[in-house]
């Protein structure tokens, strides 16, 4: 009993270290990209800053591939451990995020910071949700975070029915996947894909099929409605989805206490 308790405490400490590392990496990436953007935007330092961005991009890309290959080899040899800060899959994910930011800065620096200011906080937030909150909330945050993003795009592209229909179609695919996952998940909340096992829900709080169908049915109806209404209404629908996510966050935070 004492050994199990010590293992749980050690696992929580290791998870906390990973979350702290992701927060630190996110803050560092914002700092680095902010200064890269400043120097790229100055004609006299443009070439030097552009070259540094390229070097950082290549280094992070190489690191991503290296640690992912290391992860695959450790899985094959049966030596993989996800609990340590040196977890190759964790490091590969961190470096992949850095690679995306530096690639955006190198190829389209003018719009890069708009993307990075959203992308990095989103990665950090979702990593925190995945490690701290219930699996139910992580899936909900993924799907309805995507819904909010698509609604925002629909708001910005309100003059194009094709763009709005495409966004609604993308969420339709997401909704179908969410329903299929709920249908295929076992009683223990684990989804089996050949040899891969993914914990989608916590064993004690698997949502009912009726709830999942109702939730994604209503959200899909909102997305379809957004195709035919003015931009002002689409904006309110966007805020409604954000409010739903905020309420869900409060609910699952209370459950942690």
C-alpha cells in the first residue's frame, strides 16, 4: 500500500515537472520569436535574423525526428517510459511545436506572430488539460476548441458561403469521429486500435451515448446555422461555444478539488 502511494506521488511529481517544462518552453518560445520578428522586420538586420531563424528551424526539425525515432526504438525494445522528463516522445512533441513556430517565422514572418500568440498558449493549455484534468474534458476541449476556431474563421470569411460550408463540413467530420469513438470505447474508457490502446475517458465517468449524440448534434446544428446567418450572429455563436467551454472548465476544475 505504501509502495503504491509512493509511486503515485512520484508520478504526480514527474507530471508536474513536465507541465512546468512545457510552460517554460512556451514562455521561451514567445520570447525568442518576439525578438526574431523584431529583428527580421528591420532591413539592416533582416538577413542575419532570417538566417538564425532557418538554423533554429533545421535544428528543431532534426531534434524532432531524432527523438521520435528514439521513441519508436524504445517502444520496440520495451524500454519506453513516459513518466520521465527525458521521455523521447515528450521531447519530440516540444521540438515539433518549436519547429512549427520557426517555420512560420521563416516563411511568413509578417503573419507569424499572430499565429504564434495563439498556437503556443493553445499547446501549453491543452497539455495542461491532458495531464491534470479528466480525459472527458480533454476530448471536449479538443472538439469544441476546434468548433470555436471554425466559427471564428466563418466570422472572418462571412462573405464566402464556400468557406463557411467547408468549416461546417470539417466540424461534421469531427462530430462523427467523436460519436464513433464513443461507440467503440470499452467499459473501461479505453479505445483499442489494433495493438494501440488509448484512454479516452476515465473509467468512473464515461459519458452516456445519448449525451454524446445530443452534444455533438446541437454543436453541428450551430455550425450549419452559421452558414446562413449574418456575421454578427456568427460572432455570438462563437462566444456561445467559448462560454460553454468556460463552464465546462469550471465544472471539471471543481471536480479536481
